[in-house]
């Protein structure tokens, strides 16, 4: 009733006076500067109802229109993971381009998310410093960063010391005093690779302390938290997560702008005295918050989610700046691989999607796993028994659009994360050797947690597993077969005494994660990565080298496996572009339920 009355008061007040503040916000835009997808159909300056969504030129057009309408009332914010997700990220270390672009678009404050650290803290610092050399950047925020665990801090610390990155800030808009801060959530913190050795203070404790300071000591009219933490719906349809906890447990926060979970909220969530909003991912939506202050000085909030599509008038200057960078991407990344940025390299007559909530229904996961398996076994000679792909590393769909043609950025966007030690972007693939018993234990653990952490759901190629879902924990896997549809499958031994080793390929991040399994399972799963001789070894030595005769390691990459698999597919309609086979129209589930 209290919320209803507040909303009715808001509507009445809204009719009586103009809004006091307008906030536009995004989160998890992941360097998606161009519209999604297919990118070749993105026509931001032609009102032709093209099917693409997002694009910085469109977001900039929306922000420009709001600025002209609302002037000093407007605040523009992002809740983190603004980097890492498209080929444009590959020029950040050398050119520092996107932060300048976002400032020109109108962004005031950006939170740091976990993917800002994908290249490590020193590389993040280099990106920021290079951007500052090119011009203005938005104010960066991170309240609970606490340096590096080994005590040897990085160049990033200097950016905290000189105010480039602030723990919080206080500013005035339209006569109102606003406090703002950001936190890295626990889930986001855990997603940062361990070898960077970063540490963050407890997000709720940091948020409580900072919000109290902003309300009591800084005398702010409103406190905004940019929280890269996330929300989700439980089985009862209730909103849960770190950002809901923040609202329920901390009294001094008026608005939480959430990120990390890629949730597009069409309606705000009331958590305690706090309103929680989130705008999905990839710039497909922009959230718009309207605020008026009641007679008691309390902010009352109304919210809408704005689709970023062909109905929005795009900013030509921003688009021209973006397009001017594609030659740099070609020169530094694509040309050495013989790839042209704009040339269609793959065609599809149907959508291939990754369902983040129910990944077992996805048809993109099996396609990606098969691409890796085919490339490693039939093309480059590395060979592997099994390919494993976690749902969480598949970041974008392959969509048909009008014509189905995909360029290299569409392919890269599917698996764009990470970097190795070579000059080619993307997380490298690693090959480990484990026994059938170890494989069973890993699968049992994944089955136990994947309902809660859907990003852990695994897609396979080269393997079938038969499970009994009615059995108890660590008793579900009944049998495992390795092989493929062409050559057939064979059952492998799962007993402790069977020491036969099987090669399993996954990305290096996932392989390094194996070291966490013992802790996650409270000691029940203890798997050490081994080489082909059964010797325990560090994960760096397990990265697949595509050409051992060349100096260094020529790293196999996830996204390149899709590219090379595409080159081998049949061109079914004779237009010179390979087509995705019809067998991928439906999800292929290689985890097969049995009742015995």
C-alpha cells in the first residue's frame, strides 16, 4: 500500500510540475559500438525498420535529444562492463578510443565491472591513460577496490590516487545535491581471473559505509549506487540477488542502477526503501529514470526501458568516429589472418541463440562445441577426445535478421572474451587429460550447481552422457560415451581403478577454474590438470599450440574455431557464402536422461 500511495502521489506531482531529474543509464554494453545483429544490416541513418538493436550512434542520438529537452536535469550513467565484447576492444590498448567516445556521447559516470579487468589491472590502467591523452573521459568509479593481494600494486593504483577513478563523488544537478558510488559485487569479483590477484572489499559493507557518509556527512538529497552485482528470479518468481540485498539491507540508498546479470527490467523493483533498475546488455536498451522530490525532500521515481532500435535518430558524428576505427582493426587483427571486416563469411536461415536462463534449450552451444571439435580434429591436427563449452562464455546470438549474412564481428561477438600471450584477441583453448572417474566427478558437480549458476551449464562435442535426474547428488551420471556421429561412440570406464586418460579441450579460463572445484565441492571433487603423460602441470603449459615449429605459442582461439568451421561448411544456395546446416535448428542435448 505504501508503494502504491507513493506512486499515486508521484503521478499527481508529475502532472503538477516538471521532473526534477532525468537519469539515462546502461550496463554491460561490452564494446558493442555497432548495432546487433547481423551487423551488415545495421543502417542507423536510414529509417527502414532494420532488425538490429543497439549501437552507440543511436544511444548518442537519444542522449542528445534528452540533453536538448532537459539540460541541467540530465544525468547519464553506466553500471560497468562497458568494455570487452566486440572487435573494437582489440584497439583499446593502443588507441584508448571507447572512453573518449562515451564522454562525447554524454556519459557522466562509469562504474568498473569485472570485464574491465579482462586484460589485467595494468592493461586497464594503460587503456585509461591512453584515453586521457586523447581527450576527456567520463568520471570512473569503484568504491571497494582494495588493490592486489600480494601487496605489489599496479599502475591502476595511481589512477585512484589522482582522482581518475573515485570511490564516490558528490555533484549538483538542477539545484539538487547527488551522491554517487559504485561497487564490484561478489559474483562479479569471482569472475575476474585469479591470476590477476585482485581483491575487493565486501560490497555490502562498502556500500553501507559509503551511503551513510553521503547522506549524513555530505548532506545529499539523493544517493545512487552503480552496482555491478546483479539480480535474478528464483523458482518462485521472486527477485533475488546482491542488488536486491543491497536495497533491503541498506537504508541510505535511493536508487540502485544494477549490472552484471544482463537483466532487462521493464519495471523497477522496490527493495526496502530502494528502487532497483537494470537495462539488459549490449546497449539494446537504455533505462530512463524520472525523479521528482516530494514536499519532504524524498525522491519519487518513475521508470521506463527504451528500446534502442531503428526508431531512434542516430548521431552521425559518433557513427563516423566508430567507422573510422575499422581499418585499425583490420590492420592489427584481421589482415594477418586473411580476413576482411565487412565481407560476409557465414550465412544462416535461422537464429542460433543462447538462452541464459535455460541453456539446455539453446542451439548455439552445440554449434560452437562442434566448431571447436571439427577444427581441432579435422583441420589443424591438434586432436581432442572431448570439447567442453560453458554457457557463460557464449556472449551473443547468431541471428538471421533479414538476409542471414554474418561478418567477422558477428562471429567474434559470440565468444569475444579474454586474451592470451600472443597478439590475437580471445581466450586461448587448452587441452587437459583426465580419467573417466575425474570426468564423472566434474560432471556431477556441474549438474549440482548449473540450475543455480546457469553460466556453468556445459555443452559438449565428442561425448554423450547418460544421467538419472532422480538420483541423489554425485550419483546422477550413469555412463559416458566418447566419439561422434560419423565414427560412432564407445563407453568409457568411470571407476577409480581405470586410469585411462582422455583429452578434454576447453578455454584456458575454464581450465584454470578446475582448481576451484575442490573448494566448491567441499573436498569431494579434486581434479588436477594433467598432460598427455599423466603428469600434473600448470594450466599455461596446456594451451594448444597451432604450430609448434614457430617461436612462441600460436594459440588456438574459440572465435577462430567458428571462423574456420564456417569456411568448411557447404554453400547450399550457391551465393558463395557457407550456410549453417539445418541440424542446428533445434537444440542438441548430449546429456541424456535415463530412468534406470
